[in-house]
């Protein structure tokens, strides 16, 4: 009986030590707790997931829920108080700012035109690229109906044009390149970045536009199977010059965007938006992490880090909270 008592006592002591050590580990990692929720732009979703994973290693007591659904949904949700942060892949509009939207620039990426690898005039397209005028002829005036018109050949194969059905920063940014708005874009409307990517991959005559994260494979850094980015003829001279040719890998186009070789738009800043200046300690800590240590994950994840000046503006907004 005495041996049983001693055995039980030993187990209690071991458990007490384990709990005590666990408590010290948690305290060492930080005392923040609570839940944070985000919704919005597909463009930001992969990077925000990475930030959340790294932040939760430091603050395991904070739970973070993230859902993609388009920049418009993110803005609507955050202004309605449904989420703590809206992921927005465009500038905040004045009416949204008037309702309390506060934006934090957190990264940069770009929207690119995407075509199928089995396109009937692929070689000509890659040599010629697509100028702003051709893009406008497709998505705005709709005067370009065949792939021969796009590629400068006699091919009469019809173009199958795709756009986004959801209110999103990608479509707004793509339209802005042509001095228009998302609602001005023609084409078969498809929901979400994944939806447009899949439509192009399945349709040899298709052309759409996607964010970099849905154009390139994260592991190989090459274009996703079945699709290719269509180069932009920046100077409009009817051909892709060596300085305009940087689409082979995700790393090359990221370098080009950072160097200003890719037009802006369709390159653009990405934002996290709050409904007013944040007060929640966990939310403030998450934003501060993103604007400082979290920036190291931008480039590996396929995004471009922002200038210190832009990051500091965000830090100034949250101050010392």
C-alpha cells in the first residue's frame, strides 16, 4: 500500500513539473490570447496564411481564421465588423475611408494575363506579347475576336475571354491599367483567382488574368501546368524586347516588378484594412509583426517587400499600442 501511495505521489509530482514547465514555455512565448479573423483578397491569402503560421509560433494563444473571397468581400466584412482585418488588393476608396477604413500596405505583387499552353498561336504571342492597346481591344471594346488579331497573324480561331465575377482587386487593377473599372471588363465571368486559372488551364483558346500566386507554382517557381503568363509589350513596339522578357520563373518576374520593369498597374500594393485604428492587443501585435519581422517571408512566398517608408506609415498608425 505504501509503495502504491509513493507511485501515485511520484506521478503527481511529474505532472506538476510538466505543467509548470509548459506554463513557463508559454510565458516565454508571450501572453497574448484571443481570436483574429480575416477575409478578402485571393491575392493576399497565401502570404497571410504564412504570416499567421509564423505569428502563432510566437503567440500560440492567438487563434487566426482566414478566408478568401475577393477584396470586395474583405472590405465589406471589415467595415461591418464581421472580421478584424480585410485583405484588400487595391487602394481604399474615399467613401470606404469615410466609413472608417484604415489601410496598412503590407506587400506588393502584380496581375498578369494568362493563356493556355496549347494556344494555337503560342509562339507568335510570346514574340509579340500584349500591349495595353490589345488588352483594351479584348476586355474593353471587344473588337479583338480572334487569336490572329491578338498575335498579328491570319489565324481566325476565336478568343475565349475570361474575367472575374467577384468584386476583386485583381480585376480592378487590370481594368485600371486600361483606365477603366472592373465593371467595364468584358468576358465570361468566373469566381475567384483559382476559378480563372482553372478556366484558362482547361480551355486552349482561353485568356484571363491572375495574381502571381495563382500563375506560378510555389515549389517549382515555374508557371502552373497548362498555363503561361502572356508578356506585356511595355513600349508598344510590337515585340517583346530582352528587357521585357522576365516571365520564365516567379523569381524573375518578382525581380522585374521590384525594379519597376513591369507597369504599375497592373503591379500594385496589397493592404490589410481595419475598421478604425486598432485597439485589440492581439491585432496590434499581429500587424506590427507583419510590418517588421514578417516582411522576411514576402519574397520566399512570391511577393515583393515594401519600402521602409511605406512600412513605417503603418507602424505610425498603430503607434505604441
